[in-house]
């Protein structure tokens, strides 16, 4: 009998079915240069998870946790990217050490800036390599999820232009299993925001309250709804709550990206390609975007609302993207974790 194989199998099972509720994590640390800070508060406003807060008395940002999370950070480094004075530096990375949502083992070492030419200079300025990059690469590295928008409508021609970029995405068998619902009607965007926020609040209540029964409930739900019960969205839901229920960050345009469920092979994947063509085209045109997965997570419990925005068979919602003009120049490169790459030559 191969005892090692049995042990490996047992470990895999234990890892898969435990550690769903507040798994152990490594956390980043934040350095703030209070002297350089311009007090614009963009870091706190743009933080998607309520981790970065603004201390009115000390006139500086601080990083904090939420409920069972010591630090409510997902290592997106948005705070660093939006700071106009470069006074925030994030070191280390949020990683799940154990359990169902564990991050890959090979993802070790420091987060690094974009290094397309293989240099290992962690402190070199992105501008030093930017001149050697193609326009496409520049957009890929600079694009950030934008969560601060101007109160300014986006011309219809530009919306048409980014959807046209989506239309030319690749798809299995050239099946093009997608549909786009563009909403610029403020009342409807607000209605979707408000209704989805209510559902999300219920999920947050279940996950983040105290009591053993919640721990058991989350573990069970996580078993039934694989990939859907991680702790990371919880402080993000709290941020939605704090900001008066805006899931879509006050953006003037909300594009729902639908898949045709009859699509061949993997319509979710095809639709994702189309969505990201749209997103990259938007940023290349000076617009800002943010994927809003929270709507797809919540709206499945609100069939009447789905119907109201035209999500009906044979289509279903994959994700939504909010679009608008960014407040400030917010697209900036950030550091990211190492990626496991295996070369077979
Ligand atoms: C499928 C998907 C769903 C997402 N949902 C949300 C969301 O509901 N709200 C939000 O603020 N950001 C959302 N994001 C943005 C991620 O938080 C963001 O992409 C990630 O932190 C990396 O940051 P970056 O986009 O600036 O590189 C989503 C991203 C993806 C790809």
C-alpha cells in the first residue's frame, strides 16, 4: 500500500473542506509618508475593502481590519496607485496560508513591479521601461480598477467604440455567445445598487457575525457553493454599506455582460475575453472601468430585477462593468505577486 499517496490524498481532502471561515493569512504592511501627503483622501475613497481609512485628527490614512480580519486588505494596491504624492508603499501580500481558498504554494517572494524585460530592479521607475513598450502593453500594465468617477456623462459614440472592441474578441468556434446591456439611466443603476446591496448585506451578516453556528454555516455553504464563500468580499461589502450602498461607485454607465447559455464549449470564458477587450479599449480612450462582480452574485436572488434589466433566457449575467471618466489620473502600474510558471523545453 502506498501510504504517502494515501496521506497526500487525505491532506488534499482536509485542505479542500476546511479553513473556509476566516482562514489564516499573511498580510501586507503599509508605509505612509505623512510629510508628503496632500490630504486628498483618494486612497481611502478608492480602497475597495474599507481597509484604508482616513484619520481626520492626524490628517493621514491608516490601515484597519474588519470583524474577524486583522487587516481588510486584498493586496490590490489601489491606495498606492491612486496616491498623487507617492506617499503610500505597500509591502508583502495578502495570501491564504491554509484551507479551501489557499493561494498557490509557488507564489513566493516579494511582489514585483511589471518586469517584461526580465530585469530584477524592484525600485526602478515604470517610466524607465515604458518607452520600450507597445501601446497595448502600456494599457495592460497601467490599467487599474477605477472607483473614483467624475460626474460627467460618457458620449454614446465612446460606449459604442468599446462595445465594438468586445465584439471582435475570440470565442470558441466563433460562436460569439454574448450580449451587452448598457444602462445609463441613473434611476435604474441606483435601483440595482440598492437592491443588490441588501442581498450582500445579508451575506455579510451571515459571514461576519459572531457565534459557532456561523462558522459551521459558512463551511457548509462553502462546500455547496465552491469558490463563493471567501472572506475577501466581506470588507468590500462593508465598504458598499459605508458609501451609502453604491456598488457601482457612482459611475455614469453600467454595462452588463451576458453570456448565451447555449454557447458551445465555455461561454463564460468567451464572454470574459469580450469583457476585457471592452475594458482595455476603454482605458486606452482615457475612460476608467471597474468590474462589478457583486451584481451577478446578488441578482441571482432577485429574478424580478433580472427581468427588469433584460437578463432572460437564453442569456445570463456573467459580470458587469462600470464605466466613466476617472477623477484624477488613476491608471498606474502596481506591484503584483509572483506567478507560478513552468517551462517545458
Ligand atoms: C470578475 C471580477 C469581479 C470583480 N468585482 C468587483 C466588485 O464587485 N467591486 C469592485 O470594487 N471591484 C471588483 N473587481 C475588481 C478587483 O477587485 C480588481 O480587479 C483586483 O483587486 C485587482 O485590481 P486592479 O483591477 O486594479 O488590477 C472585480 C474584478 C473581477 C475580475
